[in-house]
């Protein structure tokens, strides 16, 4: 195994250029025995184990892509987020009490960014009946914020930008959107639902 001894002009540190095996060379810090660079005719590997292929980075500024487009496996390319459309249809509680909540949750280690939210009331309203839909957003810091909207007749309601903004919080991400509803009547034939259009990231 051949060796060449080097002394740095800037630091006066001593290094060795040595042939570790056939065709494999290393630059070694003599003081602590650290291999700073290992290289062969195809690859350069730094001290942390990161390999720089000899064909160069395909991210080099001003240079053509070293990989032809046909060689790129596009199935491995993932977008920042996916479109997310989910509907929760809770059964209204009666006598002004909220019924069981239905939760909309993102995939594991993901979050939801709501873009549009539609509230819907269906079925049949009794005379004087009011049905309220409540949306409760849970954040990654454990806090929650809620929005409520009431109706006395069937129909749809889209949250305004200001109403959607009230469901956001700075510096956290959404972990769950829960929806429940209540009726002012002692019994009800009204159905409720909330559809969230957003991005899962």
C-alpha cells in the first residue's frame, strides 16, 4: 500500500494520500486517523458517507441534466400535497344538545389545509325548529377552535374567507376536524353534513 505525506499550508495539519486497495484511494488526517475522502474511478465519498457520483449532480446550475428524462422513474416523484375531499354526516342531537361528533382526520404524519367548507341541511324541518352545525378544529399544540352555523330550512352554506380564517392558527398544523350538530326540537328529521375541500400535506 503506497502513501504520500502532505502538510497543509493553511493549517499545517498532516495528511496521507494512500491506496487503501486496488483502485481505491483515501485522504487521511494523520493526527486523528479520520478518512476525509475515499475515491475510486466512479465515486467520491466524504467523511460522513455521502457519495458524489462521477457523472456530477443533475442539479448543477447552468448545466444540462446528467440523467436523460427517460431514465427518471416518475413513480418516485411525490407532490407536496394531495387534494383532499371528505364529508362528515353527524346525527343531530335533540333538545339543544349536540349529538355524536364525526371526525375527519388526515393520514399518519399528515395535516389538512382546508380550502373550502360546505355545510348542508337536509330532510324535513319542523315548524320553529333550528338546527346548528358545529365544526371543531384540533391543532398540533392541543388547542381547538370552533365555528357554528344555524339554519331553519334545508340548504347549503359555504363558509366565507373570514369564517375559514377563524379556523386557522399560526405556527401549528391541523390534526383533526370534528363535526357535530344539534336540533332545538325534542325529535328531528333533519340531516346534517359538512364537506371539506382541501389539501393533505
